[in-house]
């Protein structure tokens, strides 16, 4: 009988080291495979003794009571005195037959041990087999049993005790190490097998490829691929499927798939899922059709789930419904994974009724099902229903909590998100990186400095602050809560050796959010020149958003070129950001061109284009886009309806009847419950078209208490049509609600001023001053020669302030000659009349406009951006300035665009 050689000796023996080019071509073999593999167990421990023995009859075998009780009930066995086998069955048998009979009994016991997870019994059987003559087959069975019991170390010890292990022995352990997250040891063992002269079989290749996939060791996997071809195993479908799993990690599955000589359903499913994962949904359906036509394989639940994911990702409603019909035809609709995929599909492409109906008819549900329903309801903005599903879950976990947390943030319910996070901490639910970034997002929504400091402290104390994504979210939260100094400190402390693209993008957006546009642009240009910021899809989207916010058209076009050069235009979010940027930068022509060229569009794409037309006061064009959107089958969301309702306020003709019909169809046709935001938009339309009595009646009949924004919409209509009768009632209602922002008081005051009721206007302003309210500081800016020139009221910080003020004084005199009369009712300060005029004359918009007129050539457009609504006096001033200077002046404020030309404004003097 062969002598068992310890592993270290075997590795060192020159005779046992045949030259394998495959192994020696592996570049990391020194790091991964030391010359001698250290033994994981004492070298003295072997399955079989090294010396040769003559088979002999063994005494009756006894096992401990504790080991056997897991298999048999206590009353059925008296294991302390009863042998496992009686001697009677062996009577008349040869020694060899009796040994075989005993081995069969031991194997049966081993099966019991595996079935019931009885480790002690398995080791008892191992001890009995140990007394038999060495048998590689028995050793392999023991290895398999230990691996099924999760005892990888015991399985390895069995292998080390075999003097003649075969390919089955090694393959089982390679697979076992891989499944036990010990992939490096699996790789080492594979090479030890080859060095011992044992060639791998198809199962060996599957095992080693699985290890390569798990640790993303692609270079080794490529070499295994070469060996597979060399040894002729590519025809084995199991091996080719394992290779497809490897190549799916590097996006090369489809190339490999086309070259495979043999395919099965798993091969096709892998190819289809890879196409979906790479965003090639059309290719996925093409592969599906080829599978049905060429190979005729029946679909399974994985095929259908993958196709539904493709349909959801590309908003392919019709194709998804066909897949749903196929699932019903094949009898797989009730399959759990298919049902979950259907919920995800109808969430993206269908309506809430379809999702709810699916959920209620599902015979079996798992945690994924419940989480999908939470995600679905949050997608439709039905947070109360999402919370109800969450509370009904049989077992809640971190994933379901995170889904609800993200839903609260998505629907701008920051306080409810913070309450949920508090509960998660209290109940000791696992807090993942996603949890922490979501709660930081919630803090940014609430914009409460004190709460943000508490959450910041909690994260630092928990030791999670070193994570790149969490650090970026922390910085973003600080900028949203006005803690710019803390944000800058986080930026300055960022490690030099880490990629700073995310953190720089967050800081640039933070500067822009806090009105520090020059700092934002300076940081962007500095990051580009230093090469510290890689503008990828996410970076492009963020910078395009910044360009749109500040109206920096030229820089936006440069980022567009950058995205085109590096192929980012196929990214949906980058495309959406481009449409929005051009729309906000006075360029609807290019916004439409980008939209038409987009490969895929979602509801955000359509919303962005509709919103762009509304910014320009193009209501009829917005409604045309809405009609096209309906024809494509794209599911509108609550934002879509707010935009479409608002479009009826900007149409060339009165289409109030159409607006009423659409509003009535919200719930019946689209499954969306109108919110205060929708009612505010509808009331604005009615107010604009002088249907104030109907608007007031609607508010008093609402099934819920309307928010102050709805009453303000009605008050704005009263201001436009100088209806003080309804206006007084609405004003009293607004004041009684004690609004916490100054804009409501200003709107009430403006109504009284426009109606000539100066005493009431002054009372409202006094009340506002007593409550300590102040208007948001008005800021206006203009982009000239790729630099942003920003102004505040009576601002003299600009380097050319002297020229600007001199030019403005001349312009005011000329405008007054043309008929401009300053309207001092827009001055909130309690000062003399002549002082009020001085306040009016040096508003930020007038300063920016004067600078633009001075610095641009005659005939060129002057483009101004303002951070709040343009006041009535500045609006009047720009109309006269367009006459005096014979120039076109464009102003973008929070209400939209004003195009001043020849004394007229595109808004027709209706804005708010």
C-alpha cells in the first residue's frame, strides 16, 4: 500500500512537480501559491494508517446516544447496549462480504447524518471507516458528507489522509472552498491537483471558474478558458455556462455565447440577463426570439423574470404585457420570482391598480414581495399605503426598512424618514451604508441645522464617516443645511489618495445651492485643471444641473461636448439633465433636439421637456408634448399632472374645460389622488382665466384641509383681476394660518397695494416686520465672458460699480422720460418716499441689467437670472428699458422667463 506523504514534502519533491505551462503563465502564482502549502491540520492526522493491513472482521460498532438521538426517537433504541449490526446477518458470509455489508451500513448512517445535520454521528462513522482498509471512493464520500455539513476543514483533512486522491477528491474540495468563501485556497488546491499529475475534468473546471468569478480573478479565468479549449471541454455545456458566468463580469458574454458549440436553457438565460444588465433590452428580446426559433427551449421562471426586468428598465409596456401573457400561458404567473418581477414591471410601466391586484392574488409571498410593494407605493407617492404594507410584513429587515426610508426621501417627507431611522436605531436593525446616506438625504430635505448636527455626530461616533459615499452625503447634507464651513472642512480633509470626484461634485452643487455660484465655477475649473475630478455620467449630470441653475449656457454646451466625446449621452440621467439645462438657458430648440435624440426616455425626460416649455410660457407646446407622451404609453406621475394642469394657464386660448376634464380624470383614469399641489395648479388656472368664484368654491369643498399654497394660488388670481371681494376673504384665511414665510405676507400686501388699499397693505407689512420676517435676499447675475457677475440690492462690490451706477442713473432718467413711474409699494422698508425710490432704483436686477447693457454689443440679447420673483417695479422698468435702448432683455426668475422687447413682456404682465 502506498505511503501517505505529508503535503509539505509532496510539494517540495522534484519528481512531483511536472511542468505545466498554464500554471507557470499565471502572473500571481508566487503571491497566491507558496512553494509549500502549510498544512491546515496536524500532519499526523490521516484518514487511513500508512501501513498495510489485512482486512479483518471488526467487533460490533457502537455510537453514542447523543449522536443517534437526532435520527431515531429515544424509545426506539437502547444505544448503550444495542450494537448497530447483529452478528446474525454475517453468519455464513466471507470476511469480504461482511466488510461490504458493514460499509453499506456505515454509508446509510452517513446519509442520516447529512440529512439531519448530525456532525457527531458523521465523525463517529468517520472513525469506523478509519479502521477499514484505505478506499479512495469511501474517502470521497466522506469529503462530500463533510462539505454538505459545512465542515470544510474536516473534508480537507480527509483529502490530506488519502494516499491516492483522484480528480473527484480534489474537485469536491475546490468547489467546497469556493462555496465557503475561501476562494484563494480553492485556487491553490486546483494547482496542487495539476502538479500531482491529476488532470481536471469538466466538474473541476466548473469549480475553479466559480472561484474565479467570486473573487473577480478574471486573468486566471481567461487562462482556465484556454486550458478548457486545449483539453476539449468546451463542448460540455456545464463548462461553457461557467465560462459565461466569468465573462459576464467583464461584459463579454455575448461574444463568447456566439462561439459556443453547445447551449442549453441556462446558456440562453445567461446571455439574455447579460444583455439586460448592459442596458441592451432590444438585444435581450432578440436573443429570446432566437432561442424560441432555433433551439426551441421552453421558457422558465428565470427567463420571464429577466425579460420583465428588461421591459421595466426600458418602459416597454406592450412587450411587458406580452411577457405577462406568456407567463399565464406557461402556467408560471404564480411563480414567486415571476410575480415579484411583474410587480416591479407594473410599478415602472403600469398603474397602482395592477400592482395591487397582483399582490392580492399571489398565493405565496416572501420578503422581496413585501419590499417590492413598499417600493411600488412609494413610486406612486402613496406613502400611507407603503407604511401600511410595511407594518403588515410578517418579518421586517434592513432591506424593507431601507425601501421605506428611501421612499420617504423620494417623496420629500424628511421628518417621517427621520422618525423611521430613529425606530431602526431603537430596535437595533442593521444600519447599512444605504441607510445612513438616506437619513443624511432626509436631513437635507428638512434643512434643520440642529438635526443635521445630531445625525452628523451619530455617524461620526458610530465610525462610519470614513466611507466615501457617506462622506459625500455628509457634505451634501451640510450644504443643504447651510453649514458651508463644515462642508469645506470635509472637502479639505479628503484623503489625497482617494478619488475626489464625488466629493467635488457635491461641493460644486452645494456652492450653487447656497448662491455662491462663482465659488462653484471656480472649484469646477480648478478641479478640471488639476485633474482631480473625473466628469463621468454622474459628474456630467450634476454640472449640467449647475449650468442650468445659473444660466451658464456656454459652459453647458462644453459639458455637452464632453459627454458626447466620452459616450455619456446614452445615460438616461445625463440626457435628462441636458434637456433641462438647455431649457433653463433660453434654448428650447436644442432642448427639443436632445430630447428627440435620446435612445431611451422615462417620465423624468417627458417632465423635463414639458417644464421647459412652461418656463418659456409655451402652454400649447407643453400640451402637445403631453399628447405625445400619452401615445407612447409612458406612465405619468404626480409631477407630470402638476405640469400639465399648469400648462392651461399659458395657452393662447381659454381651454379651462379641457383642464377640468383632465383634473377629473386623475383618479378614474390614472389612479392618482389629487394633492394640494395639484389643486394649487388648478386654482391658478381658474384664477388666470377669471373663474375665481369656482376656484373659491372648490377650496371650500375639498375633502382635506388645503395647504397655504392653494390659498395663495387663489389670492394671486385675485391680484391679477383686482378682485378685492374674494381677495379679502382669502387674505384673512392666509393670515389666520400664520404662515412661517414672508412670501405670503408680501402677496397679501401686494393685493391691497394693487387695489389701492394702501392702509391695509401697510398693516400687513407691519405685521410681517413685527414677526421678524425678512424677504429672501434678492440676487441677480449675468454671465459675461465665461464669468458670473453677481449683484445684490445697492451692491457696490463689483470692480466696475462706478460705471454701473452712472449708467443706471442715466437709464432711469431716460425711462422716466418715456413714461416709467417708480412703484414704491414694492419697498418694504419703513422710510420716506424719496428714500423708497432710492431703494427701488438699485434693485439687484436693475444693476445686473445695466451691466449687461454696458458690456454687450448692440443687438445682442441681455440675459439676467434672478433667484426670486421679479418685483413689479423692475418688471415695469425693463419694459421701458427695452424701448429706450432698443435691445431685447431676457430675465429668468422663479416664475419663468420674461422676454422684454419694444415695451412688451412675453408673460403679458401675469406672473407670480
